[in-house]
């Protein structure tokens, strides 16, 4: 019985895993482009290919009101992302080369 419970929990967790591509498209693509390949509002760096830890740290900085010239625009977007969203979108952006 216990093995079944563990399997059910693991399976259900996999089903609700955050889709980084969906988060990126809904929260990021309008400024950063379809594959993070453009400079947002011509004021930021291209983020395609950044490693996931750099992206996670950047989003954390924006949540705290830190960051570059885009911090005013990015803070409300960043604060709308939970930890799972951040990890998933970071992995997605890092996969764009």
C-alpha cells in the first residue's frame, strides 16, 4: 500500500510540473522575443543562452527591486512568478542558444 501511495504522489507531481515554455511565452516573450533572442525594449541584454543560475539570480534581484535599467518593469513580472515558475522558465531560456 505504501509503495502505491509513493508512486501516486510522484506521478501526480510530474503531472503538475511547471511548463517553462508556457511561462516564458505568457510572461517574457512579448519583450524578449520568441526565443529570448532580442533586447527587451532595446534597453537590455539578449538573454538567450544565459545559464539557468544567472537567470534565477536575475529574477531574484528583480523581485527585490534590484537589477539593471529594467528593474521597474521587471519587478512586477518577477514577483508574479513562484519558485517553480522561475526554475522552469530559467531552464527554458538557458536552452535557447
